[in-house]
């Protein structure tokens, strides 16, 4: 039971009024009152009795959960020498969607000594809207499994597979086979806490043993599939998490083809009450309401320009223009021809191209130091049953379902980097000077030093994704207002346009210090259990090189203001550069990069910006960013799309089909106009009359003058209906 005398103190440092626990807003100043429920880790038997107040702030709700009644105060942290004990939590902050993060410690007297008890925030808890007495844990995965759809069951296994390697690396993979710790909140797998592995770390075979326990309640559609996958794990035929993910991807793709999602997107941008100009940009253009169908593509982008009046708006708009053009090329390919893992790499390359365009613009205009322009980026690309989120900087993406609001991006700032490196608890790190300074943004340097984050999420229920610049996300405004303003979209109590306008109003009245830009993506889907039986097929996952490089050791860095609100810190500047002014450092770096480029490879021409083969670095041309023609290398695997009907090898090629290069003759010689391309004509979803692929042979010269584009995307797979499923 709660203590009737307990109160919740206003987090506003100018107010700090005491309020009843049932209030959502301060009765004196109307500031939202956050309720921070904390999970108590470790020896919890003697923490206190329900209703007791510990350390003059923590209200005991039960033996494992306390409520912070003074959320405006910084929690007590660990001593520096003890941070190693929570290192796994800190380093796994990129997976905070599944793993609760360290809030602080509770220091209690235990006889003559004191003991420190770890407190975790945002644990998998369910709360009733009226009283904390009914506070309860989210159900165990093994319990919820019985009533879940086949799509959700496979989704949960997919999430476990993605978490396996990161948790193995931190020595806590045992958490993924502990039925008590393994909880689910709607479609999300959540962990109560992390449990350290014993001397012998668990293997994939142990994961297979655990999955076999789920078979009695597995839906008939995927029962044989899960049985086969479990056996493959136990017998060692699946040798890595990457192969496991690839197998699960194929199963999810088959189920996903039965879904027919409807997607709506609205964007809004506003200068705000205190700025003279708007440096943000978005796609679709502000105020546009886009629906798929009938539109063929659904894409949302938000950019927050850096560089003040010197060009933040130029950088953000240049990023929008470049990225949306290239993603449009990607989405010409039917979704069932996409390899998900490689599409992630392609999206990172798309961001790299935009980065280099802005960087080239900076160089051509001799912009240095504070005058150098850049932009943050966050974009959402729904593809079939998945949502792809890509970001650089501190513009954020939130995932809102009926179960909660989840921040799915991790800011590229100093505070987050300190936590990822295992140096500090996040709530302590954000208190440090310069904690909000960016460690990367588009346009500030070559893409060789850029590490965008691309991730994907399986969608098996209605959801809303909110993309926003920090004009709204600062001061936890999304966390404060998602339930009252965004959740009604899912209950059909309001519409996207109304919510977008309300969010702009909140940003301008509650924050108001910056431009604000938002995009709302409403994903609607109905899933019906199919009458089919899935088979598991092991296919080695393609080997790729991505920009997802682990953080390097933190070194002292030189802070350089980029705009009135943002600061950008180079991630790994050599020590010898520390004392040099930035206007000297930048030309040196550019000169070194330029000198290493070597000869430019020129191949098939195209008018749109190129895609680069997965695993390669984009070539930075020494020409102005406005140049319309860019060079590109034609290679086996390239995809050719046509904007109008063309004739090749006496075959009519409709605009909604595409061609994939499967061979180039003669081999081992430079490509010329006389080179013969062996092309595979791949049918699109809208060409049912084309039952199987046709192979064509054409000279490269025949393509000259045709209205075509070449897509260097290894994510594209031209499926051959005559081949066995595992080919």
C-alpha cells in the first residue's frame, strides 16, 4: 500500500511544490509530474515495507519497485571505482528499447556498514490509470506466448536473435534464456535486469534448448519452422547470430507478405517564437499529408540545420533533396526483392552521399570553423512489415504503440558517448558541461569519418512513429505529452493533422527556444492467421562492411561552436591536433583525404546521384556539388530501372520492371561500349503476366541514350521463380 502522506514534488526547481501522488500536473505551476518507477536490483528482501520512504525520496511500492518522489533531483551515483559493476548496462545503452538503464543507487545502512542498491529506470511494468496499488510486471514471454499471433511469436524470436551477440560481448547473454527476466510489453521483448554469465558463457545451442520449450504453444503456422530452427541451433548447423537472423527474416518475410499496411505521413515545421529564420527542413514538404496507397513510396525525413545564418537551412535542404531522390530509387524495387541487412547498409551509404554533398559545398565556398554548415538527420522508411530508421545527430525517432512511447534513436552527443564507453551513468553525464555537444553531423567532414545509425523494427500492430528535431524533444516534452496527444491517433479519437498542429504548439509554448520540425508516420495493419506451414531454410547471410563501427577510446577533444545552440566535437582527434585552431585543422584533414582518393573510376553515366556498392567508400569528386552528372561503376549485381518503356534484345521492358546485371563479357577486361551485359528481367508485383524472369544479352552501347537509372544496391535480389527456395 502507498503511504497516504507521501507526496510527489514538482521537478520545476523554481517551484518544488508537494503534490498528491494522483496528480499529473503540479497544482501550483502546472508542470507535468513524472512518475519514475524504478526496479530494485540485487538484495531486495530488506529494502523496506510498502509505503515506507527510503533516503527521504524513494517510496516503496513492493519489494522490487520504488517510486522517486523527487524526480527533479539528481539521483545518487556510483563512486568512479565502482562503475565497472554496471558497465554492461552502460555499454548496452543503444539497446535501451529492451534493457532498462541505470537511474542511480540507493544507499542504505546495513548494521554498521552501508550498502548500495542499484536502481533501474523504465523497467517492464504495467500500471493501471487510477492507482499504483495495481502496479504489476509485464508478463513473461513464456506466458504471453500462448496467446500471441504467429507474426508476433516470430517477431519476439527475431528480437532475441538480435540481442544475442551484444549481450554475449558484455557477458550477460544468460539474461536471454532466463524466463523470469524475459518479459514482453506488447510486441517488444524487455528485460527486467541483466544477469552475468557464469564461467562458461551460454551458446546458441542453449538458446535452441530454450526455444524448444515454447513449441507446445507455438502457432501451427510456424510450429514446424520453430522446431527446425531450434534443432539447427542445438545441432550447431546455425553457427552465428547473423545466420539465425537471416533464417528468421525469411520466415517473417513470408508472413509479412500477407499483411497489407496502410501508411499516412504528415510533416510540419515552424520557425518558433525566438528565431529569425527556420534552419530545419522536412520531407514531404511541410503541411503535406501523404498516404500509401495510393502513393507508391512512404518516406519521412527531418533535418535540423547547423551553422546559423551562414547556411544551416542550406545544409538541411540539401540533405533532404539528396536523400529523398536516392531513397526513391531504392523503393522502385519491389519489397520482396529486398535483402534487409543489405538495405541497412544502402541507407547508410545514402546518408554518406548526402554528407559529402554538404561537405563539398562547404569546401567549395571555403567555409571553415563556425561558418561550416551541417545538419542532423532522422528518417523513417516503411517497407512491408518493417520500419527502417536512420539517424545522425540529435534529431530523434519515437515509436508509439498502445503499450507505450519508446525513444528508438540514441543522440550522437557527448553524454551518450560517455555512457556507451562505460564511463558514466546517463543522468550524471547530462549534467556535465558540453554534454549536449554533437559528436557528428552531416557535412562537417568526409563520410569516411561518419557513422550513421540504421536500424529496423518488425511491425505486427498499429503504431505511430514521431520524427522530431530538438525543438520539441528537449526537456522530455514527448515523454510528457505522448499519452494525451499522440496515443489518440491509435484509438481513432483524432487525426494526424490535428496532432501535428498540437505538437508544434507544445514545442513553441513549452520550449520555444528553437525551430521545430516533426513528421508523424501512422502505420496501420491487420494480421490474420494464414493457412500455410513455414519451412526453415539456412542461407548464409551476405558478408558486408557497414559503418556500424564500435566506439573508439575516448580522447581529449577540442570544442568548437558551430551554431548558437549546437556544438560539434570531433570523435577521435589525434592528440597532436589538440592545440591547433579548427581553421587550421580542417584544411589539413581535407588535404589528406583528397590526396588519398587516387584516380576516379568512370563508368556508366546517369543524371541522378549514384549509389555506391555496399562495403565501398563513396568517391568524393573535386567538382561543385551542383554538378548534375556523377560517375559510377557498373558491376555485377547492379540494377537498371527505366522511367519509360524501352526495347532491349527485342524485348519490351515496362517501366515497372527492372533489370539486374548477372554477368559482363568479356571477363577480366575494362568495360567499354562493346561490352556485353547479361541481364535478368525481373517481374514486379504489378506485372502478373510475366511469370518468370527472362535473360537478355545487350551491348553497353545499346543502353546509351535510354532513359534509365542504375542502382548500385546489393540489397536487391532478383528472385528466380525457377530456382529452389534456398538458392
